[in-house]
C-alpha cells in the first residue's frame, strides 16, 4: 500500500487542477447554456501565453501567471461571448458544438504554426521541495496547487452567495427570463460567466504545463478530463464537479501504477475519466441532462433539409469523374481516388450533421474499427462481403452510444462520442486484434482491384451509392421527420413519429458507412497506422463538413475538394496546419449558417437576384404618382 502513496499525492494535485478546469466548464454551461469543447484549447493557449512571457520576454513567472489568468483569460471570455457564442443563440444546438470544436482546431493550428509541434519545458512559479506528511511525501508545489484549487473553489462559492453579481448570476442560472423581468442584465451576467470560465481554463493550463511539458495535445487532453467531472455533476453542481475531479485524478494516478506492467492496459489510466463519463451518460435518467431552452425572444432556426444535386448537375459531375483515369495518373490519380473515398466518409457525416443535426466526434475511431475488422475478414471472405461485415461489426458501437445519449440531447451525444473515441484510441488500438505493437494493420487488394484505375472506379461507385443513400433517407418519411424535428420535436412526436428512433437508425447507418470507409481506405493503401485515426482526426473531419456545408450534395463535394485535392496542390510542409486553420476558422464563422459556405453562397446569390429583380420595378414607379390627385387635376 505504501508504494501507492506517491501516486495518490500526484493524483490529488492533478485532480485539483482538473477541479479548477471543471469549475470553469460547469460555470460557463450554467450561465450561457454552451458546453465549450474548446476549454482544453483555451488552457493550452493560456499555457503558451505563460511560456512566451517567461521564456521569450523573461517575465517573472508569478507575474506571467497573473497576466495569463487575469488578462488573457478574461479577454478570451469576452471575445468568445461577444463575438462567437452569442451569435449562435438562434441556431440549433449542434451549431454551438461545431463552433466550439472549430475553435479548438483553430487555436491548435495557430499555435502549431507559431511555435511548432515540439514539446517545450515550462518554468514553474512554484517551489519543488519535498515535505513529509505522515507516510506520504508531497511536493511543495503539489500542496500549493491543492491549496490554490481549494481556495479558488471557496472564493467562487463566497462570490455566488455574498456579492450582488454572484446573486444575479444565480438568478440567471435558475430562470433567465424571470431574472430579466426584475431588471437583471442577463447578457452581462453571461459575459462574466465566460470571463471566469476562461480564466479558470487558463489557470489550469498554467498549472499543468510545468508538470507535463507543453505541446498542442497533452495539456488540452488532460484538461478535457475535467469534462467527466462536469458530467458527473450533471453540469449543475460546482462542488460536486470539484470533488469528482479530485477523485478522478487520484483514480487515474493509482491506475497508472497498477497497470504499469500490462501493455494491453497501458491506456487505461488516460481513458478512465472518459469511461466514467460514458457510464454516467448511459445510466442518466429523467431531466438530469435536459437541453437548455433558448432565451425569451430568441427563435431558434430550424434544421432545414438535405439538398441533392439536380439531375443535370449530377450527370455532368459523374461524367467528369468517370473520365479522371483517362487524364490523370500516378500521384494525381491517387489524390483523386482519395477524394472519391472521402465522398463516402463525408456522406456518413452529412447524415448526422446535415440531416438530423447530430454530431459524432469519434468517426475516425469508427473508420479505424472498420479497417481492423476488414483486415481480419479479408482473408476468409470475398472483399465485398468483408467490407459489408466490417461495417456491420462497427454498428453495435454506434448503437450503444445512440441508445444511451440521443434520448438526452445532442450535446450528450457529442460528449459520448468524444469519450468513446478517446477510449477506443487508448484501449482498443494497442491490442493485438487491432493495431498491436506495430500500430498498423494490413490487407491486400483483390485481383479485381489491383490496378489504380480499377480501384478508382470502385471507390467512385461506392461514393455515388453513398450519395444516393443519403438522398433516399432525406426524402423518406424518417428523413422528413428529422428535418421537421429541427423546428418542433414535440410537434413531430405528437403526430405519432418516434424522433428518437429515427435518430438512432440514422446514427447506426452513419456508423456502418464509416466502418465501410475504413475498410476501403485499408484496401487503397494496403497498410494503415493508428496515428491516422486519432480523436483529433474526427474533430477535423467534423469542422471540414460544417465549414463546407453539411446539408447539401454540393457542400459535400466542396468539402471533399478542399480537404483532399487543394492540399495536394502545394508542397508546403505546413499544409496540414494551414488546412486545420482554415477549416477551424470556417466552422467558427459558418456554424451559424444553415448550410456552411454552400448555404452562405446560395443565400447571397438569392439576395442579389431578388435585388436585381426588384430594381426595375422600383424605377418604373414614377414619384409623382405618390402625390395627391388634386395636384394633377386640370384647372377650371
């Protein structure tokens, strides 16, 4: 038992940092109704701000810490509230999720382009001496971190109960509309909530970075462990969130010790918070996680429907795609083959984001699982059956998530898929049945698809079938019900349509398509590695779909071209980072549009056409007809 004491000490300190981050997550959600998936990215940005001040400019660490928390954190809070999330009040809930994911991807890309991807040592503003408290040795920095976290939690409790602003925030949280009736400025209260939440995020980043080093993944992922604590608190109770975070930190640290010699469980400690979060979501009942209503006076825009290509446009596009092998070869043909493969992948996401306004943050994991199953089936089954079987084997993973989360809200479906993606990456990828020690899987193309031309046409036919499937679902009774549910879920259910069942079916269908795409990608390259299917890959796919346009075939094609073809036109070593930057920014800006960039172009074109059509009519109306008739009466 004594050998666990050092891990318990580390776990308490780490859990205290998670607790600070968790307080920020809960506070932001309670005041604004927005779950900020970019909370970890804000912590990372705060850590890089601290690093720049201390290392680049030589600022004293304590002063850099204060500036990062008070100035940088507060500035981020005001910016996110005023510029981004307040504009999304009239959109569907999936838009706010997509925008926060876009913010995460955007901030990471900015930091990669500015600082590079190497891990950087960060100076600590806390002493590292060791003190003994009974049988446990603690670092002085650990004790100070626990003290700071406890003091922060206590100060926040006093703030809510003893200050006018805190009482106003409590009133807005309890009933925003009633608070406005008694003269409370709910908008100002929400801004204060964002300021405190982002300051807590920056504070957690500054505390973590000296302990684990600084890069664009470690700090964000660790801060995201606070999501589990926030969910355990029902996104309501900040004391429960803080206590749960400390408990998770200890459990995570002790688990690291217990499974240290078991390779297949090496990722268990990192997955533990997300496994706990998934269990809480699975067993949640009643109104624990009911979606937040929109503020009074704000009418939420409907989801809209899926827009297929017109028959002439589809015929021209298919004819052009069919001639590709005649005019392209070598690396160009490989790029275009990859493009038609991604047509199927983006179609699976469009079923969710575009049609039913659901967000899956683990599609890369579904594709990886599909590749894994296909690698095992390909030697025993004909490749069409192996592909179909791989997709079917992935469906149960999606069904478990859909059944447990869709009955709650779109937010918790996103949280559940986020938790599953990280858990699959940490627990399943390292197993011998999956990617194993070599972190790769292999499969050979069948003789029929050996040539690049043959494989291109195969991928093209699958892509056309996927687009057709999305169109058929959109035109079906189930698809029309999903679109109508975007305006009034209660109204749709009142006429006997089970919206939840429809959403579960669509989610399972999307999951199966993602698994099939994973097998096709494995066929294309014959070897793929697990590093290509991380949780970050899922986020980038989502923001690409949202930015281009998730509710139309033209938006899908645009997204595929931007994602696969445009990067191949440059030899820059930073093309991936610039692509993340562009799609992240696009998701931030275009999440409020009904259909991303494609919808924006259509809306502007319609407005311009209406303006041109109305102008001649206005010119034909003489100004004099507006005068009294007596002015034009002939003189007697």
